[in-house]
């Protein structure tokens, strides 16, 4: 396992695109978050806004880049034929997948921590000037607030789980474009379908099981009783999706010729 | 390699050459199983999701409308075929020939109702300003829902206006900035409506001596015998719109407006007829919030009339047919993946070198790909969208949803527009694929440029309304406006936001923005394709 981890780490580290994509993920997350915070206006106060949630808007875009990194970690090997070398070197295929998952999760956790920190910092600086700050009765974005900490740590975990979900999907589908399409379709389209069902019960159930709407419940710091699913339970749903994708990917990896 | 042929070879690609290119690209497309499956899945998903939504959607007022279950409510339609709400209190006399009606409005006040007493009346009323409360004169073809009409009126906050056939609206006096247009005994407003055949002219006046014409309208086919009289109505406050059916709401508080009219004169009325009060409404099933105080009193020459409702296009109670096309978003994922791969797979397999050797004019190869991909996507999208909408509408109605009527032209625009949008976006993905030469990158770029903006502005409105409008103006997601069924009406107060189904751009303008993105991407792709080695 240690050799496998080292091998996967070397492969990911020495790929120039990994660094640039992770940098892009962090930068895009922080930029979109800052832009969203700058776009919110509540001069009179009393808006139903959640400062931490607004400050973390960039996760919606950042997760797509994280998904690309994760998908390329597997599909890139299939595209170049490298996978045959990898599996020849480590015939225990599940070890390969586990090593990939561990290295990827570590990288994304670091990237996510930077992105989330930058986003919350930007939100904390911008939002009070737009009427959404402690002087208007909103909770401050500070590390001493339990709900803000939950949103921050949860968002980092969210990105890591998205990476694992994408890794599993890519292992199952192999083709990069198809895998990224499946992941982004799952993340972005299910909430849209939920809105259009025109059936409140059905729509709520969809929001409870869709990986993005359930997982991002972790970002809420106010109005928790209006959420479709409680924060940690929501992250649990996403974890179940990620685990399911990894299991499916693992089974297919073992049972198919590379 | 450097052999120079003095005369051009006979096989130089001309018009026939391009047909060959198209044929080659079509062969490539149809022989890759994954792409054919993607297109079929896109069609099937559009259809199945349309059928599912048609049979599973339940609009909130269907189970608990303000006046009880509203499952069998059918939205009335106006003379133009649009959905209307036609609810007001009407004090009227028959007008059998040409004539005119004149009155002075000396007050207009509104109250909002809350709670209900066991007798069915409101438990509490509270004074409120309703900007679009209306009190004035109306000439209408009859009391039936959606009848042709023309009216002049004073409003709670928008001055004097002439309105006709639900969608027509012209301002009269009191339209200046800062002028609220409220009437009082000290500053009353005179109104006059005169009828000659099917031509109706509205006037207003501050003192009753010098009259200003507001407008002249023709109500085609107006019968000789019409009803003319005084009307009062007042729309529910804090109205919410519901193009997307989950947000359909009957929660707006009903309001009542009360107006006092005097100096009422009717010329051309049937001799011997007297004033009659009628509550014009859509029946107890209507989800539209209406008050309980409607009625009128006549004392001396003065009429005090109370009414509730609105005479206007309906933007609150119905289900627009575009909800049946929710599958488009899933289909788009498949289409964008296939579109990007149609280009990037050539790079991955090295086929691009054969393609470009066969068609050295590289722009033509790209054009052939775009045409084949666009045509295939359009055909598949048309089949899926048409089936989803045409089968879905009866299903929606059968499961008790009040469906907004759409003219045939609107239906064609929504269906063909959705298919065309899918085609244009597929070409956009193809072009991005040619620029990036990387499948996953192209698919990610296309999906985040098209679906993510819609998700963040309309489905999960995390962006504030101003930013959301801006995003839906400039991103490729602007083209989704082609699906909007009900236009935003300035004379109906509602929240016309993307999350309620209203796009900041008109349908074809939004579509043009998406086309511009696709054209830009294609131009860049052609440029890169020529400059770079394959």
C-alpha cells in the first residue's frame, strides 16, 4: 500500500495539469464567492441572508474543477494506456483505487481548505459593508462560531467527497468526457429537475437524495429548520454517493480487462 | 512532398466536395455507438421526464386553495387567447347602441383582509395601498369570463389609465413621477368612455370641463348590446408568480378596494333599465385571492362600490407548458458530452490527421461537423420536446393542474426553440472541444457555462436578483429564455425573477446571445484549427 501511495502521489504530482487545475479550483472558488458577496445588497437589513453560505457560493463552481482533477486521475491513465502499466506494477487493483482515493482526497482537502478560507475571508471583509454584518444583527463570520466552523469544515469535506464520487464514476466509466458529464449531470441537473416536478413532496425527496443539495446543506448557518435535510445528514448522503461510486468503480475495475 | 502540380487536381473539393464531407462526418457520428446512444438517451429522457411531470405534478392550490380545492379550475382566456384573471364588482346597465358613460371618482381606498370569521367574512381588515387597485368605467361584451372589454380607471398608485382586452394598457393623467394619482373629494377625477360601433374611446379630466383623450381601441366583433357601468377591483397583495410550479402559491392576502362615484350619466342606455350589481368572478375554484366584501350602495346620485380581484393577464395561478421540458437539462448533459467528443475523440484517436488530410481546408471540415451535429441534435430534440409537450399537456390537465393556455405559435416556439437551443449548444460544445482538444475540459467548460448559471439563478437562487438577471443576460444560459411561456406584464405586480420563470431577456434575444457564443466559439475554433498542427 505504501508503494502504491507513493506511486500515485508521484503520478499526480508530476502532472503539470494537476497543480494548475487545483490552483484554478481554489482561485475560482474564492473569486466566485467574493463576487457573490459583492453582489448581495441589503441596505435596510432584515434580509433572509446567510453570511457564511453567501461567502461559500464559489463551491458551486469549484467542485466542477475538483471533479475534473479526480476524473483525470483515472481516465487520464486509460486515455494514455498508462493504466496497464499501473495494474501490472500493482496487480491488486483495489489497492490502486484506494491509493488513488487517498492521495486525491489529501490533495483536495488541502486545496479545499485554502479555497474555503479565502472565500470566508473575502465574505467577512465584503459583506458587512453591504448591510450583512454584525451591525445589522447577522452573525459574524468568525472561527469562534460553531455554525460557521461547521460550514467551513463541511465545505472542505464536501469537496473531498465530490473528488471521491468523481473518482468512482471515472473508474466505472473510464472515458473522461462521459465521466465528467455523469458527475456534473448528477450534481447540477438533479436540483433543477426537483424544481420542475411541481410536486412538493417529490421535490423535497429529490433534494434530500441529490448529492449536491444534500451535501451543501452543511453550508447553512441560519434557517436550519427550512433545510430539506439536516447539515451532517446531508453530508452523509453525499458520502453514501461517493462510497457507492467507489464500490461500483472497484467492482468494475476488478472484473474488467483494462 | 514538395511536388507542385501545375494545374489544380480534378478532385478539388467544390460543392460536391462539401456534400462528401457532410457524408463523412455523418458516417463518423452514426457509427460511434456511444454518441448514438447519447442522442437517443437525450430524446428519451426529455420525453419520459415530460410524461412523469405531466402525471405527477400537483400545484399547491389544487389541494388547498383559498376557496377550497381547485383541482378542476380552468384558467379563463381573453380574446387574444392569453390566460386572464377576470374578477371584479360591476354595477351596470345595458348599452344597446352607440353612447357614452361618464362618472366622477371621488375616493378610492383599499384594505387587506386576514383571517376568516365563521360566516365567511374577513376577521380583520387593515388599510393598505394597493398600487394596481382599479376603479372606473368599463364597457364589456358580457359578464362571461374573458369577455372583450375596454375601460378607463383610476388606480391606487399608477394614475389614470385606459386598459382593454386584458393586455392593453395606456396611461392617462397622473402618470408623472412622484404623482401617486390617488383621488380624493378635494381632487376628484372625471372619467368618460364613449362607444361608436366597436370603437371605444376613453377620456379623463380633472375638473369635468376640459377632457383629455387617453386612447381609442377597437374591439373587433363587439355585439350591438353590451354592458356599461362602474367597476372596482383590487389584486391580492404580496403576489407571488409561479411559472415554476413548486412555487405556485395561494398565499397572497386578498384585498378589497372601495370607490365612490358620483355624477354618473349614461347616454344610449336601454330606456327603463336600472343599475344592477354583479360580482364577476371565476367561481369558487379559482386560486386567485379575492376578498369577501364585494357589493355596492346607491345613495342619491352617488355609488359606493367595493370589489376585489383583477382584470388583467394571469401570471399567478397556472402551470406553463415549459415545465414539461425539464428533461432538457438532463438531455443537454448527454448532448454536450457527445458534441465535445465528436471533436476531441478525433484528436485522441489521431483520426483528425486523416480528416484534415482528406479536407485540407480545415474550416470546411469544422463546418461539416457542426452542421451534422446540429442537424442530428435538432431532429432528436424536436422529437423529444414535441412528444413531451403534446402528450404532457393532457396529462397535466388530467392530474388537475391549471395549465396556462399557449397559442400554437408559442407552443411551436417553445418546442422548436428547445430543440434549436440544444443544437446550438451542441455546436458550442463541439467548438470548445476543438479549442481545448481535451474531452473532459470541454465538457466541463460547456456544462458550467450553460447549466450552472441557470442552476444558480433560477433553480437554487443563491445569487441576488440583480446579479441573477445579469448572469442570464451574458452567459450561454441566456438562450433558455426561449422556453418562457408567459411574458412579464408591467401592469401586473408580481416578482418577475428568474426563479419564478421570468428571464431578463426576451425569448429570441436570449437565444441570440447563445447563438453569438456558439458563433464566437466556432470562429475561434476555426482559427485555432488552421494555425495549430493537428
